[in-house]
C-alpha cells in the first residue's frame, strides 16, 4: 500500500516537473528535516556558550572542553574518526603574537623633521609572525587599494614605482568589482603578496571609506587586542607569511592624513577619486620608519573531524564537508562588566547546527550517496587558521572533497523569508540552493552587504582557496513579521553585540529561525551529496580559474 502510494506520488511529481524542472530534485524527505530540533540547537549552544568554557579561545582550556564535547557527540553518533591516527582530532600548532606597544614605533620623516605617531590612537601593529623584532625605513608611495586585477583591467600600481618602498593603501577593494571579486582582492594577504611582487618592503593600511561606517576605529582597536595567531607548519613557517614585507602597520583615516602632507593629493582627494571609480596612485613626500615587536607563545589546538560514510559504492569516496568554527575570542577586556566573550551566535550556533545536522543524518536511514565529513575547526577568529590548516593538510584527499558548506552564525534574530547563500553565484551549487529555497518557500537573495566581505571572512574561504566550491548560508533581511526590520536588526547586532561579551545566551534568540536555517543547510548538503555529478565552478569564474585543480 505504502509503496504504491509512494510510486504514484513520484510519478505525479515527475509529470508535474517535466515542463519546469531541468533535473529531478533530490530534496530530502521531510522525516530527515524533522529531525532538526530547536531545543537540540539551543542545548548545544547553552553548553558551548556557558561561562565555564571561558569564550573558547584558541589554545585555551575552554576551547579544549568544547572540542571534547564535539568529539564525544561525534563518537556517540557513530561517526568514523576522521582526524589523525584514528582519532577525531587533528592537531594544529598555533603561534600567538602579543604586540609590545612600548617597543613599537612609527615615525614619519620629512623636511628634516620627525613626527612620532601614537600606538592605538594613530596606528596598530600585529607583529611579524616569524621574528619578534622587525624594522624597515623607506620612502612611501600611495597605491590606492593596492589591487592588480588583470582580468578587470584594473591596476593600482600602474604608473608608480613601489620598488624598495613602503606602500600606503586603503582597506577594501574597488566598488566596481562584483562582490566576491572585491572580497578576494580586499584580502590583506593578497594585497601584501601583490605589494611584494611590485618590490615593496613595507606596508601601511588605512581604515577608510564605507567600511568604517559599520566598524569604527574604536572597534578595530578592540579587535587588535584580541589574540593574534598563525598556524606553523612542520618547517616552522607561519601561514600566509610574506617575508618581503619586512614590517607593516594599520592606521585610521584621520591620523593617516599626515602621510599625505606635501604630496600631490590629500587623502580625501585620493579617497574621492577611488570611490568615483578612478584609481589614483602617487608617491608621498618624505619617508617612514617602522619598528614592530611581539612576544611569541606556542600553542596547540585541534580541529575535530568525523565521517558519515555514503551509501553509494563508488561515490562514498567523495566528501561533502559541513564545517563550523568552535573557537571564539576567549576572555578579554571588560565590557558592561563582563569579560567572557561567550560567542553564542559566533559560533556556538554554527557548531550546534553542525552537530544537529550530523545527528539527523546519523540517526536516519537516509544515507546520502556521497560521504559527509563533519569538520569543527579551531582558530577561525584568529584568521581562519583551523580550516586553512585542514584544507592544506586534509585527512581525506582534497581532490575527493567536492563541496564545503560552512556555518558561521546561523539565523537567530528573526524568522526570515529569504536566504543568502554566499558563494552560490560562483558554482553549480546554486542549483541546489535554488531547489531547496523553492521547496521551502523561501526567496534566495544576493549578498546584501558586499562591502563587509563576508564571503572571505569565514572558513568556506579556506576550501575555496584549495579549489573546492563552497557555500555559506544564512538568512536574508526579509522578515516573516513585517513589523521587524531585518537589515536594521542585523546591522545593530553587528555594531553593538558582535565580538563583545554580550554575544551570550541572555540576548533574545529565535530558535524557530535557527531550526529553519539549519534545515536549509542540511537540505542543500543532502542534495549535493546525492547529485549525479560533482559540483563545478561556473565557466570562467574567477575563483575557479584561480584555485581549481586542473
Ligand atoms: Zn567571529
């Protein structure tokens, strides 16, 4: 009886599908989606964001408690260990840099006069990840955003000579670029590599333009006071190290005006020109001397990985990676009388969603054809460290990782009518996103805040850099309750709660939305894991061309 009914429904669905659908949908059965529960998400978050875990700072005891919680959950679900040496853990060696402001200096030399700038008030320095003391002195050249993008016929280095000089550049990237291209070119490491390729010996970044609207300098100072870390490989080399750039600093817009004194243009003129889409680069008068100092602390902090084996004899050797970062920023400066940065939304919520999705699959008979790799990572807040280490030292062959779906801050503020899948416009993964959105009666919206560069600001980017098509899915600004302004709620949270001790379980959280968001993510992963073919980058896509394995 059941079988016939089911067959009948399938046939009907196929007939209904013929005129509109290009491929048969792999949308998961409702019984699988129903396994995701609001109270499951809340329970994981309550544990992970508890004060006892002290903000889960990378390399801390609080982080290890969280890592062991995730490991125990994986074990209880019956996932195969997918870390090192038959365990769920993959060790990551991390170096923590603690700046020494009293030994840092930034001095501008011009017309036989010296102007010494003030740490934090004027500038910030992280320290060099390979040496505890570094110095550089050279003349300066302003290079706009510091971007060279041949495919867009854009070059901030055209017409200027950066050889042997300290480049002065703006944060962010050209507004004319599509959102993700802009994100790629805004990446600080790409900018430093590009500066090195043009012969530069130092760099000064300026926090200016539209990005400063949502993130004022005071907040940047606050971020710099949080732990600065790199992962260290077997040869002792830090990740993303650009040795040619001997020292660097970061300045605010007001203080950076002094760099432009006596030059052809002021900073305001340069900003206006760049914002109008006209690159403007020119040498600056005088020279600058920088000294950067840091103390090193060597730490270990593991990623946690488990596999749910796929059902198809051939496709089970291919992996869809679900990822979320477990770490947050630990204990820090007091704000409103609290020092524990609980990271409830960021990212106890993503870890909770990861665990709920793993549990739903593990408890169900619906085994997808491909294997699912559940990856909980360390060091995200310190620069995507755990995911980058994993993607460069994968415990399964990277060529067999077909997609990454990352969760960093799932929907918890309001019930939503639309989703935003960062990365969907770069690969065939958009097919699954659209299919799931349609089935769930949701709209799929483009990135509403491209200037925030969210696409490169979480762990999916580590996989993209290894050629793996990836997504990061969360809610859009369209609310179910018309009285709520999604944009306003999101931006207010970002400017007042994000990375403060108030991102804890005492803030109002909507677990109905969290459940719905987790179901969207599960469904997209399910469809990808069951699709006949592997996801592919769009033809000519910048990330595909730059990173895909050929
Ligand atoms: Zn964060």
